[in-house]
C-alpha cells in the first residue's frame, strides 16, 4: 500500500513538472480539455432525470 502511495505521489509530481515546462496558455488549454472530458464522462454515467 505504501508503494502505491509513493507511486501516485510520483505521478502527481511528474505531472506538475510537465505543466511547469509548458507555457501558461498551453497549460490552460490542457486543463480545459481534461475538464471537458471529465464532464463528458459524468454525463454518460449519470443520465438526465426524465420529467414526469
């Protein structure tokens, strides 16, 4: 379990370092794409309620 925690922390650090290497506009574009993907996944998994 500790090894998995270290692995996840390492992934977060590498991701942050990758964002630092990009320009701020590119980082914002990537964040927007990730958020749009997350919203799309949530919309697929949670259907809209039907009005009665």
